[in-house]
């Protein structure tokens, strides 16, 4: 059975999450609003970009 993540991908995901937390703390310290969309349309646009990247990566491999 294929694993969802191998060790390298899991560690990379943890590092990315940790970096996101650090950047979030920096934004909070300076009282800045994080650079993210405020509505569902913006969030779905980001999700669509990601899925487009995944689909095209699958077809071009």
C-alpha cells in the first residue's frame, strides 16, 4: 500500500508549518495583518491554483 507521506515529505511539511508559525508570530509582534484573503472566493482561488499545479505536474511527468 502506498503511503500518504514518506519521511522526507513529512519532515518538509513539518518544516513548512514551523516556518509559517514563526512568520505568523512576527506578523503578530508588529501588529500586521497576515497576507491572506479575507473571503471564501480568495481562498478558493488559492486552492484552485494549487490543484491546477498538481494536475499539470501529473500530466507532464
